[in-house]
């Protein structure tokens, strides 16, 4: 594995965790990264669990899990879990369609895309 691959993988993996620190010129990379949605779904699911609903030491009116999500610039609404899972399923479907079209074009050209009934 060369240095370029390591930098690329590092950016892909750590970008969802740095959402609050990304400049506006790079925010598009955050939103098209599928790991962003997986990270959101897992963290919101975890910190919304009953074991994280204890009062925060500094502010007893806010649950600990909610305080952690807000400190990391993550949404606290639980509907994001379903939305993120739906988006990830969409990524898989669109990715498979694009992959199949690319393989057909590379294998036999555009004439192989014609579907015979």
C-alpha cells in the first residue's frame, strides 16, 4: 500500500468525524461519503440508547447522550437512523447499477446494452 492510498483511506474514514471542522469548499466530500451516513446512524443509535440518558454532570437537564451528540455536531433526532440506512441501501443499488453498466460497456461496447425481449 503506497502513501497515496493511505492518505485517501484516512480521508475517507475520518471525514465523517470532522464534519464541524470542514471548510465550505470541501463539504461536498462529506455529504457524498457513504461512511458519513453509516457513522451518523451508528452514533445516533448508540447515544440515544437508555444507558446514555443519564443527566449530564454540568447540565442535569440535558441527557448525557444528547450532550455528546451535540458536542460532535450530530443531529439528535432519531429519524436520521432510518434515513441513513435508506441512503446506504440507495448507495448499494446505484453502485451496482453503475458497476453493471460499466462492465457491459467495457466488455462489449454499447451494443451489449440492448436488451432482447
